[in-house]
């Protein structure tokens, strides 16, 4: 019982010390922005991302997208993405950036009478340019490339779905392709 008390006491001292160090460190306001990709909305895929400025030249972005199962393109995708961005211009959320990202998705599509149902994930590199419209609104143009590993159930339309994934591999795919509308909260 005495050992448990000493462990709890040591733990509380460490937490208090960490809190004092954090309060003594000078703080500055962080920019945070919400954005949506208009190109994905054009394919009936709602999406939303948040971006947080982490330093004078870096930010992190995370988001998700989800398309409806029934749409005119006869495909659906659901996924998440994240990026660490380096702002070449020296000022976050203004002008050009280079991003290192990762993307993961589940897809269900029919192309040329072949059904594809599977998962894909992989890293990529994105370049973008942000055009400030005013203090709160920006338009972001971005495009990139990624190496995606996938596994899928591939079968001809009208045939029964296989019980397990029957195709695996990797492909070079576009990543971060978009024209995004951005609102800066703070």
C-alpha cells in the first residue's frame, strides 16, 4: 500500500511539473482552418478537413471523405487522409506548400463490366498553392502523387462475389488533387 501511495505521489508530482513548464512557456495563437474540396463534391463525395498551423513554416491537415453508395458514377469511396505541410513561402496558409501525406480508402466500383471492391492505402507527396481571398477565406489548388497498396475482390459484373480478396498489388495514383475552399477560424 505504501508503494502504491509513493507511485501515485510521484505521478502527481510529474504531472504538476509538466503543467508548470507548459504554463511558463510563452504561448502564441494557432491558426486553425476548415476546408472542403470542390472537386470531390463534383463527384458527389462530401468531404471535410481541418488544418492546424504548428510552427512558422509547418502545418498538419487531416480529413475524411465519403461518397454515397448510389451515384451516377456507379462507384463509392470512403476514406481518410493526413498531411504534414511545409510552407515554402515562409508563412502558413499563404502561397505555396509541399506536403508529405498518407491516404487510406475503401472503394466499390464497376469499370468496363468488372466489379472492384477493396481497400487501398499509401504515402504520397503533394504540392499546392493557396490564394488568399480575404482575412478568413482562401482558395487552395493542390495536386500530388502517391504509391497505393491495394487488395480487392475483382470479378465480372453479374458473377457472384468471391469470398476473399483475390487481387493485390500497388499502383501509382493521384493524391490531394483538389480545388478547396478554406475558412480560417482563428
